[in-house]
């Protein structure tokens, strides 16, 4: 696993210290993982939509050519 360093404002750090029961590293890791999964899914959906859009354009063109 790779480590990263995160900077937060001092006032945020003071607030975090009030809740020592929270595993802040695990929380941030989970949020990053969820965001990465969501972005990956969004990209896959966008690519699928683009493929469908290309197919629809091809089908319309084929129908129009067939009418001529």
C-alpha cells in the first residue's frame, strides 16, 4: 500500500483531536476509494453511452440509405 501525506488547516486538526475514537486515516482512505470507484463507473458509463450513440448514428444512416 502506498502512503500519502495530507495537510489540513490547524482548526480542522483541533476538531479532529476531539474525536480520538475516529480512525481518520481509514476514513479518508474509504472516501478516496469510493470516489475512485464512482469516477471509474462514470467513465465506463460515458464510454458505453458513446458506443450506443455511435450505434444509433449508424442505424439512422443505414435506414436513411435504405429509403433512397
